[in-house]
C-alpha cells in the first residue's frame, strides 16, 4: 500500500482530533476504500485490520444501497447497536479514497460525532 | 417461482466479478473499490459483494453472488454463503501457489462445501499450465473434498455456464429438481 506521508500524517492527526474532541468514542479507524488501515486508535493491531476491512465492505454496501435506492451517493453510514453506534464517513482524496470509521458508546452525542467526522473528512480530502 | 443462490469465490483477480457479469441477465450490482494493494496489478477490487441473476429453463431464478477474495474480508464469506446451493471456486493459475490458494477457500467454505455442490474452475491455464488439474484433484481428495475441477476462461459466457451446469448436475444427483441453464 503506497500512502504518502502527507496523507498518513493527516489521518493520524484526524484520529487524534476525534479521540480528543469527542466524548464516548471507543475507537477510530481511518482506512483505505479497499480495507487497509492508515491510522487508528483501537486495542490491538489485529482489531484495527479487521475494522478497516469491515468499514470498507460496509461503506461499499452503503454506496450500493444508495445507488439501488436512487437516493444518490452515500457519504455516511450509521449503524445503531445495543450498546453504541458505528459511524462511517467517506473522504475522497485524489491519491486515495479514505473511510473514517468511529465506534461510539451510548455516552456519545451522535449528532456531534457526525458533524465532527464530516469536518475531519473534509480536512482529509484537502490533505 | 423458486430462487436459488450460487456463490462465486476465489483469489483477487481470479474473475469472480467477470464471471457474474458474463452470464447475469440483469446489470450486476458491484461493490468495487480502488485497489491500493501493489502486489496485485488491478485497478479495482470487490470489497463487499457482487450480485447478478440468471433464469433457468424451468423459470427458476439463480442468484449469482460473488465474495471479496482477500482473506481480510473473510468475515463476509459466511454471511454470503448462507443459503447457497452451490459454490464455484475460481483459481488463478498464474499466481505463485494456486494449490495453497485452493486450500484457503476449501477451509474458508468447508461448511458450505459439506452441504452444497461445488466446482473448482482453474483459470489462465493456457499461459500457466502448472499445476495441472490432477494436482488440484489430489489436493482436494487429501482434504476430503470430491468435486469437479475444470479449466475455465470466465470472460467466456459458455465457460461460466458450464460451471453452473456442473453444479446443477450435482444438485440433481442429490435429488434436487433444478432445470439447467439456457
């Protein structure tokens, strides 16, 4: 995987910002569109790799659902689970398309998480 | 009218998306992403699933489902395998160790193979004849799997239809009543 240091650094900064600025965040992964981790905060490297691949599949299925449902391009996907939420936001970059994946507990304010994740995605697009 | 699902799996670049596109009567649904894996010279790769459909002579519909090939997406395999009647394993004989590739999918889909029909299709044999088909059969036998092994160029519709025929023949032999593809 050939990711430029500039993009990788921006991804690491994005992870730091999300972990620092938001309450109730359990983990953050920034992955390539095809499921490789670029940066993340999570317990264990194996978990990081698994979540990166999972974010890739879910994001692609979300995009397909948007197309098939004729509701346009899917930029964000939210999964509500019993004890928290998963949120995925796409960041399209000229060099590599990225997915910001956030796992949040019930303590998180999901609107705030989505707003900040979109801001981070916008920053990554311009990296 | 009844619907049935056939699953296509195999390594990245083996031709799963191509095989489904070759025979699907509806525009296939795809989940392709830009490939960043430099070890494989391929612009895009499937990260979720492929999906197509074909109608059998009896009017029944075969749903054609393709898996992502890479092992990092193995969590998708049991999800997509659920309810499948048959499995097509596509092998790319130009890869460094096609027999080891076969092992990955025999193991990854062991549950489905035990219950459903299976066929192994070996691609790029014109340019990469080794290992031969016998070597694949021997490897499967060693793993306790008995199913047809055939060469296939999945860009050719007839080759892909032949794979479905081989699956349907197995299902018929087990007492199923699916008609063959037209």
